[in-house]
């Protein structure tokens, strides 16, 4: 069985802080990490490797430094990795991203299963996975938290939804987006990490030409959506800070709450 | 291709720095420079008043979309019941359609749905397209993509709104790819650009500390998903709707044939509809854990309200996911929202800032939650809440 896992390097948004003067994001000193849902996708893939000798290839699209997340993937136990990096990929929306990753997967060619995280913490769109499934004409299951089994060319999974959960059977090849699995993703092993850092590490680097893509279908140029403007979130009301000791503040607060007929 | 700054013309005003969504402009001395990770989005070009930002990116031609008309909603129903988000989207669609001078349409795929048409009409749909078939009784994204794509191709809407439910968030991207249309997820504000007459879609972005306004100039329909609770339904009296019954033929594509639902399990506890609560008491990282949430539960009980939490509180397991408020949880607008130990990241604020009254209790006087609160108390919730309970005689 051959598995492709799509992973993304993201800023650790739990560390991101606002510059109090400018209201802008302070990105300096913020670590880059493997997107949390993508680590869970890696874990599910590697469990299949443990159980049925699957061969796992990690793929990431990003700037050259995104090679770090692929080293981590190799460290966790992936067999091979592909970095998609090209200036032409920059500024892609999910449409252009799914084109790029879709073409890379077509180039890999031989696969039974594609796994990726449900969503990335820097964008929170959850769009890229389903769009790759559509690009490749594959069945999809989103929000998968467990793979029950893989048998006779079919995979059985459970996935969460707003009402509860569903058990689905998909004929392979298929695409799953993964979130909230029950076990913690494994840590990279030191030996593997050292190998991943070697010159002959199993990381291939592909650009636009390698995946046979035209610049007009990639990056900003190939995107269907554009950012028109960005701004700091509006603050609608000026908060009135209550003063005094605890009983005084609480008493004043409850007075206001009663005045507004909220109790 | 790229963007660069003519340092002769740059006067160091830093407008481009502020405009850049990607932090890809920096000051070198008193001149701005474009950094390596620039995506050539062009935001700085528009911001510059000195005409100092230069580009060799050729402006893309916008195709003629005059044959696309109407603001449409993809409604969602299950077991003969509409998802409330569909009516909320119809409320927003009425506003947008009024601005554009267009009509509101709705597509409803499913089974046992014919009885829902009057409700859709009452909440603003002028054209109702029902795609009713037993094959649609159990939701499968592959089949729904086929059916909805066919209807969108037939009715050519200018705008298509979809609820960001678990189904919608799975179906919308696949559908957008099929339709070759741009899609923006989890919009918190939608408006029509007065000049271009295009849909401006605003959502939190870049780690959530920035709001981004996004446009889909190069494709139709302009597609956006919106979280439940963000928009308001709007009933209109005496409205007549044209009802079209669409004959459903499910194509046997490989993807459709490849997916089978084995079991559907509904969990009653996941049905907490926070947005129906009058009072919500919510906790975040500052609650410190279960002890803090015990206090929050008591306070919620005292107000006859519901308990909610931030993403962190959910991830820590202090509060179940169906009680998460914010960008990735539910959007709520109760009469009173009491935020305890919540710093107020924009993702959280996006889900609660439309509440009628907001109380914030936090140790850090600089916490952004205070900027959206009506009343704030700087202090330890472990002291404040017990005092509130005492004074409320609870």
C-alpha cells in the first residue's frame, strides 16, 4: 500500500502576539511547526505502515525552509519526502494550491491513499483537501478521526460531523482529511532525524516545471480569490473598567446587569 | 515577475508596511524594501501615494460575467428539517440582492424536503429549486457535488452562499473546484463593492489577528461559507416564490460509486445550540482548568445560561467541543456574554462580539477582550466569580 501525506509548515499561532502600538502581527521569533492536524495525518499513515507495511511519502508545498517539516516527517518514520518549492507557487489560494498539490500527486502517480490535515491553523479554511480530491476525481472523507481497517481495496473510517459521527467505506484510491485522532502523534526518532539531515536524505525538491505546471495556473496568478485589504479587527465598544476592591467591583457590575434587566 | 520599490520616489511613509498582508515589506533606513516572501499581491501598490511601488505583474483581464445573476443560498436539510443557518444566509442574501438589484434564489437538495418551500419563501427566497430524491436522503459529498454543480450551471448565480456546517465545509470546496470558482471560508461580513459590484468577503486571517477582505473577481459564482449564528434571518411578509422541482439523476461517476455510508450516529449531546441561549458564561485559558470551570458552571446556572469555552479550553478538555465559541466553533449573540479568563483572540471575538452585553473578567488589563466588553473587571476570576455568586445569593 502506498500513502501520500500532505503536510504544511505553519507559524505556531499559539505564540503569535500583537504589536500593541501598530496592531500588527509580531512574527519574529515565532516558531514554524508542522500543522497540528497534518501531524495527526502523518500518525495515521505511519500506523498503517506499522500494520501493513505501507510506504509513506510526505509532500509539502512552501518556501525552501519548509524542508524542516519534511525532515520531521522522515524523523517520524516516513519513507520519502517531496518539497514543492518555487517562487511561482507563492500567494496561492486553495484553488491554486490544490492544482499544485494535485499535479505533484499525479507525478507521484502510484498511490492508494492520500491523507492530509482537516485544516491548517494559519488559514482555517479546510478547503485544500476536498479540492485535491475533486481535482483527482477521488472519493473523500473529511474530519476522519479513526481508520478502522483497510481490506480488499476498501478503507473503513469514522469521521465526526455536527450531529455525531459516521462510518464510511471508501474504495481506494481515496482522500481523507484528519483531525482529533485519539492518540498523540509520535515523536521523531533521533536516528531518523540525523538521516533526514544528510545530503543523501530521501527528500526530492520539485519546482513548477517538474510537475508540468504553467505559471498561469499557480500562485497568485493562478488564484481565483485575491486579498483586497487587511485591517486590524474593529473594536466596537470601549470597555468600562470597574474599580475598587473585589466586593465593590462585583456589586457595581451586578447593579449594571440588573439595570439592563439581565437578571 | 514581482514587486519592487523605487527608492527615489519612496518617502518612507510606511503605508505599504501597514497594507502588506504578508509582512513582506520592511524599512531599510528611511526607505521601504520588499522582502523575499512577497507574493506580488499588490496591496502595497494601492496603498502607496508616491507611486513608488512598481510591478511587472500584468493585470489580469476580468471576464464578462453579466449572464450570472442572483444571490443564491445552498440550503441544508435533514430529516425534513431545515438547518437554521440556511435561514440566516437567506437573511444576508436579501440584503446583498437588494444592493445589487437582483433576486434571491435557493437550492435545496435532499429527501422529504417539499414541505420546506413555504419556510424558505417566508424567509426571503424568490426562487426555490428543490432537488428531491431518495438517493439524497443520506448525505454524501460526492453525490451532492454532482447535483448542486448541475443546478448552479443551469441557474448561473452571481453569488452562492453556503453554511459553514460540517457538511458545508466539506461540500463547498469540492463544489468550488468543480465549478472553477473562488471560495472564501467562514466569512464574518459580506458586502457589495459599490463600484465594482462584486462581493467583498471578510474573514479573520493570518493566525486570526488580522481581518482580510477577499474578492473573487475572476470566476462565478462568488462563493462564500458563513458560520452558523453569524448572520440574521429576516422574515418577509406575503412573499411569493417560484418553486422549481428539479428532476434528480445521480450520475454514476467513479467517485460517487466509491463511497458508501455504513452507519450514521447522532449524539444528542452534540446538539447544544448555544446561539439560542440568553446568557452564556465562557471560560478560556485563564480559568486554569476544571476548578475554574466549576465556578463558570455555577455562574451559568445562576443566570439560567449555558457554559461555553474558547478553542484552548476545548483542546485542554475543560469543555466539550460542542460548546466552543469562536471562528472554529459557534458564533453566538446572547443577551449577555460573560468572558472569564479569556484574553480575546480575534477568532474568539469573531464568535461573540455581537452579543448585546459583554462582561470581561481577566487578570491582564491589556487583554483585547476588554476592548469588546461593556463592563470589565481586572482581577482573578477565582475571587470575582465566588463574590458574584455570594452577592447574587447563590
